[in-house]
């Protein structure tokens, strides 16, 4: 219930208090560096695992509208994609089982549609310098044919110039997205329902 209330509250902030007529509107392109990571981690009844994306992210062009206080922004066209078939779990059998479980042939991508962000602790977006700053990010997370609105706890900091780093970890229950946790070796190894969606992105932002 607390998560639902938080999601609703953030939705009101992003879509109610950030006006379309705000003068603080701009379009940017995020050039994501190769050292960035977008991956899934989890555990089974015998060990832990990581499934790393082998994709090279294309530049993402997006628009934002910033509120007058400078602490809340609304995003559009800010989409992160994770191609399921390009996840490498360092085990070919696990790769195949994960693709089957997530119905990769029918639904090839995990989508993270970023809707808005709010700085925490009284900071605003001009304060994102060398120190880590906490943000709450509202997003639509789509796995298979299920989309749920989620809140991501994100840390952000400016590395240098227009280069930023964003880090977040989101707990996901696979069954919430119509995914049956994979079983390997005739059921001897069972993946736990709870996995983590890990985001560690370094991006250079250029204004359009």
C-alpha cells in the first residue's frame, strides 16, 4: 500500500505540478558510454548469478520539463531497452532458460520508460555535482506483456562537464510480470522469484 501511495504521489507531482507551459523545457540526447551496465542479478537454491547485457546502447533523444523550484522534472521519450536474448548469464543453459521464461521470441525487450524524476533532501537539479544526490524516478516497467508503474531509487552525480553517472537497483518479482522462474537440470536448480534490475549508466548529455 505504501508503494502504491508513493507512486500516486509522484504521478501527481510530475503530471500535475510540472506545467507544459513552464519556460524550463529542453531537448537532450544522452550518449551512453560503453562502460555502462544494465543487468539482472538473482539467486537460486544453489548459487547467485548475473545476466549482463551485451548491447551497446544507441543515443537516446528525450525531452524534459522542469518545475519552477528546479527539483522535479517530467520526461518524455526517455526509454531504456534491455534485449532479453542479449543477456549473458555466463551459462548457455541459463541463457536459454531465461529467454524461454521471459518469452523472448514474443516479447524481445524489457522496457524502462522513464516518466519523471524528483530530487530528494531539498536539492535541485543544478546541485548535481561531484557528490552523489538521491532521486526518486517514476517509470513504467514492461516485462513480457505486463507494464507496471514503479519508483526507482536512483543516485546521480556529475562526473565532469556534461557527463553524469546514474545508479539504481530495483527488486522485481518475476511472477508479477507473468514470468515463471526458470528451473535448470530437470528442476534440481530453481531460480528464486525475486531478481534485481541493476542500472549503472554513464551518459554524456548534449542539448539539441
